[in-house]
């Protein structure tokens, strides 16, 4: 069993805990002091030395970011690209794929809007088709239906690990076993899972994985990373290149670099990149297994407490649940519930149908309120949210 999280220490090292009950960690978590210090220190170094000179002085710290991410997700440093968001990471991988008329892209009902929009754009351009794999009786991707659909026309399986609008955890490792056996590339959007759950790309069997720094990793905004397996990387040409991703070798020739950094660009926010590395090391210091244990226990407590209210319906689905808790309040639009909670000093978010049309549309839900816990949250934070809900004006 992992050592339990020292919650008092975690809160001491999180300045924001003194100001607000933050239950919007699936949006952007409160950064710990070491991340804040690392970002500010590098900005100050740039102000003293100059931007290029500061980057050169901190070259070892920058290179260490790749080592840290590799330890976090179980890969090798040359399989990691550090970019400015999970969206950029996912797009760079997806748009590097080549599709033709009749090719099929398989995805899940829980898929995020940005990803689906990209599917539809590419399908319109190329004649490829997008198919949504059915849910099983638990509300997660049906492995049996995926197995049935896999054939030679399937060129990509792209799945969101943890969706924006629910606490479910899709069965990524079972998906990976099927795609490996079928020889089909597997792109996993781990934006909401990395940092709150153990994620090991070798165990999962995905070929590509995208993630962000700002959510459960507690890193700076404007950071993300992409994993591309060394088995696949040289088969993928990024949708655009620059002098970092490739070398101009002759008047009319160029050579793309052989590692995952072909998906990066030359310009980057070095302060944020260093901060991302510090955030990853900070999470590893706590232990991701210990983080998962704390987060899932808090979320289960919150679901139990919400279920005691006759006007609240918990909307999470899935055999395995994580730190995201979604719910609705009878007769009160989700946006009004969130605003009421904000006034009470409790940060939450709203997931609307436009972000998850395959899922929320099928369930007849225009929006849900999303409360997402982290290991620095407490039982008192949960009680604050529930008491605030109890004080909502009657319908």
C-alpha cells in the first residue's frame, strides 16, 4: 500500500488553499509553491541575463523535463515531446496520420469536442469515416463492440481516457491489447488522467498519448506533452515543421529529426517548461498511487454526500471512477448552480453538451456541474460544497 498523502503538508505547500475551496482541478489545479517558484525564478533569470542566455544556463533543467515525463508515464525520454497544450499534442499526433477514402477512425461516446471536430474535419477532407464505439452496461467503452469493429479498414483508434463530463475511466489497457493484436495505432487522450491516476504507456499499449500540465499535474498553464512510441515515430510526419523539428540539409532538401521532438517547435516558454518538470517531479515525490488513493476516496465521499440530497442527481458512469464528480440539481441550470457555488467560495465548473455531444446528448443532459477533487482537498471542502448546494433557493 502506498504511504498516505500528508494533507497538511500538501496544503501548506499550496498557497491557494488559503483563499478558496478549489474543486475545479479538472479545469486547472492549484499549483504548489515549488512550481510557482521555478516559473518565477526563470522569468527573473531571463530579465537579468536575456531569454536565450537564460535558456542556455538552464539547459540541464530543460533536458531533465523529458526524463521526468518519461518516468511518469513509463516510456523513454526520446519518445516525449513537450508542447504548449494537450490540444497541440493531440493535434500534432492526429494530423500526422494519413487517411484515405474508406478508412475508419474509431472513437468513444465520451470523446471530447476538440477531438471530434478534428475527426470530422479530416473525414471531410479525405473521405475517411468516423465511427463511435458503443458503451457497455457500465457506461464505458464496450471492449466487445470495439473487438467486433476492428478490421483492416480501421486506421486509428482514438479514445479519451477520462472524459471532461464524467468520472468514468475508460478501459485503456483492454483497448490497447486489442489494438496491438490488430496492428492498429491507438491514440489516448490522457488530459484528465495523468496526474490523478497511474498511467503507464507500456502497460496500456497505446502508441500515442497526449496530456496537459495544468490539470491534475498541477503545472503551469500553456504546457503539455506528447508521447509517441519509437515503433511509430518515424512513420509520422508532423503537419508542420520548423528548424527545430527538421534540418535544412540542402537547397531543396530537409531531414526530420528521428525522435518525438519532431512534434515540437523551436520557440517555447522555457519558464513554463521548467515549471512542468517541477510539477511532474512533485507528483512523483508524493507517489501517483498515493495520489490516486486519496483522490478516489475523496470523490467517493463526495458522491455519497451528494446522493443524500433529494434534489441532486450524480451523473457519473463507469465501472471505475476517478476524482471527477458530475451532478445536476433539479430545476436549476448547471451554470446557475456553478455561479451559486462560486459566490459561496467554492470553485467548480460546468461541462456542457457542446463539449461532449455524443455522451450528454444521448443522455438528454444539456449540461452537468463538475466538481473535481485533488489530494490537497479535505472533507471540509466537500462539506462546504454540499452546504452551499443545500442553500440554493427553492425551485
